[in-house]
C-alpha cells in the first residue's frame, strides 16, 4: 500500500472514529485514500475550526482527537487550536502535509516549518521523510498524546511519503527511549498527605482539570462522602463534583464565588488535586492560601512549586494516588468528619452571606439567561463556551453535575473555540444535548463553522449573549480605564440570525423577558441546529471579581 493508506490503517488500529480536516495540495494523496476507504471525515470551513472540533471531540469523549491539514497556511492555521488544546492538556494528534523531500528547506510553495513553529506548544512532534517510519510514528504519537499528562502531538509528513510504497506491518507497541508514559507513585507522600488531613481543623478540597482528564471524579466524590470536607473547583475542574453537592461552593479564582475564595484564604490544609495553580485561580500567588499547608496531587512534577509553594507534593497518576489516599484516610474518616463539621458550617455560612445572583431588571440579565438555559436543557447536557463574560456566567450559573459536561478554553482563553468545539462534542456524544454559550465577539471568530454544522446535520443549540461589546474587555475598561471603550464596542450592522440562516442554520432573536420565557424553551427543545441571539445589557459585569494584583479575599462583590 502507499503511505497515505498506511496512515489511515494505522489510525483505524488506534480506534479513530472520525477525523476533522481541510484538504490541500500536499495532502491530496491522503484525501484520495480517505475517499477510497470511506474514512469518516468532517470537512471544516477553516483549519482552526477543524483543530477546535478535534479538541471538543477529545474533551467530550476522553479519546484522542485527530485533525488533518495541508502544508504552509493549512498547517499554520492549526496553531491556535494546537496551543489551546495543549495548554489544557487535551490529547490530540495533528497530521499535516509538508512539501516533498527534495523541496524541504528551499522556501518552496506552501512550505512552513511547522515542526519548528509548534515545538513550544506541543508535547512532541515529528517530521516524517521516510514512508517506513510512518506506522511507528503514528503508534508513538497516539501513545504520547494519551499517556502521562495528555497533550498534542504534531506529525508533519512530506508529500512524497504519502505516495511512496510500503510493505505495511503494524507495530506491536510504542517503544520510546526516555519516555514511558507512566509515573511511579510516591507512596510516602500519600502517607504524609493522609497524616496532614488527620490533624487538620479546616481542610479544603480543591478540584482541578486533572480530575476530568483522568476520569477520577468518582474517587473525589467518595473522599467527600468519607470526610465531609468542603470543596471548591477550578474552571477546568467543573463537573468533577456535582453542582448540587452540599459543601461544594463552586468555582474559585478571579470570578469565583465569595465562599470558594474565602475558604481558600481561611483553610489550614488545601488538598489540591490535578490543578496547576494558574494566575486566574490564585490571585496574588504570594498571598494565596496564606494559612494553609498545601498538598498537591499531580502527574507532572514540573507543576510542583511552579506558581505556589507546595508543602507536600504527591507525584503520581490520580488513578493511583487518589485510591491510595482514600485507603490511607478511611480508618480515621469518622473522627475527621466530626472535627470538620464546624468548619464546613462556616463555609456554608459564607455561601449564604454572598450567594451568586443578579439584580432584577426589565432587561434580560445574562445570569438569568444562563440559569434558564440550564433549567431547560437539563443536568445531562454538555455546555460548551467561548471566552469572555459569557464564559464566566456559564461557569457560575450552568451548574455542571458530571465530568466532561463543561468544555471551555481555560489556559489560552481562545475566542472562537466554542462553535467548532461544540460540533466536535456533539459528534463525540450524539446521545447528549449540546448547547454553546457564546458572545457577539467570539461567535464571529469562527462563524464559518455554521456551514459545517448545517451540512452535517449536527444538532447544537447556539446561544449568543449579545451585549454589543467585547464584554470582558469592556468590563475592564469600565473599571480600570475610565469607561474608555477603545476598539471594544460592537455596534455594527451584523445580523446573526440572517448570518446563520445563510449557512443553513435557523435562528431567532430574543429581546425581552417575555420573549425569553415564551420562545427560549420552544427553540431549545426543537430538533436540529438553532441559533438564539439574546439581547442583554451592555454594562452588565461579571461578579465577584478579583482585580489583577489582588488577593482572593479582595473581591469586587455583586449579586442580589
């Protein structure tokens, strides 16, 4: 067979069910084999959209997302999607075409050194110049992407490799010098962490995205049942603990709840599980959790003491470290539970003191919109977001109850992520309702993917929180730049309903509270893709908010 067919056969052996991509000159032989083999492929309308769709597929399913692109601009158009996925530790394999071997390094037509470009934003990458290397490289790439701390692998393939003949033999396993994909559990650290919990008066569990990626939410929930300690989450950890769990106070950080941020500042032991302590979570890192010993469970030793000091680093895969920790604390759980009760009540009192809410008005409040969407679509729906104010309102008010139900660009903060990611999520989980929460700024970043959605009959409900401004930019300009709306207002003539309709997606506009109650339930329950353009006030702020350079307990508050 030729190299292109060998590649597709290798993908099938890795369990790949669908590929997202966009063809071009350097990958024509590959796409000819896609045609001949009837390999499942979704044609995006832009390579960035294809990358985000593969990302959404991976986050919703737990499988490796796969994307194809041609050389030069095709490959470079993947860069934002690659950085987005890698920043959030999403397993993805990107296969790009490269100019043929004799033309590499000669500034040939549509040539770009994508291996060089993506080296800082991938877990690993390859340039394949010999067809006999292709099966091994595919096997290794998938192994690297899905093991250890997940990430993105780029495979750049010279055009003539796709055409070259190969006597195909599938590698039995990946054999990588210097990389095993597994991490030896530090059992002594697990014991020290259990001892720290046994003596704590005010312990707090801090759930990060690693819990979602490792599918270990069940262990986290068992730990909470055993100990009764309060719990908070990062943005990426939403769904690790059900929003309805007593003692769970929601997201922490810049737009976290009052109770979550205050609990971090007041606890005497912080059990951080699968989080990297990003600046959006910690506020001023030097004053983060000032009264606490910090226990940090993570698979990546590079995260220990990177952003905040760690008293007890627990290195290991959460699939091993959390069960071991559970067993270590099980015998003393009853005593711990009674000792923690007063602290738990203190945290719940904080929550009652400053609950999340909104000020009622004649206009549609964004918070009320998100709350209502959640009521209509139900707890089992997958919520995908773009980036900005709407993202934070969704994190605060959607109320995620299960893992892999809240998909968002956390680390890179990529506007335009949402629409293609929602497409990928729906293809990964066709049994789930998928709703995209986006803004009138974000939706324009990859609006061409409405065509992908329509042409493939992908049932996603798109809710635009339309405030005629780049919401988060405008909020900062109001608060810190004297209301100078410099290049942030979106008061143009774009009609989102007609834009979506031109690409085959029906939609409607909602402008009053009466229309919200009458129209929203009907449209969200219809079959097929729909756009719902909801007009909200321009100057609504996301609160609470921790301004830059401030501690978590120095919040700008709002609510009822």
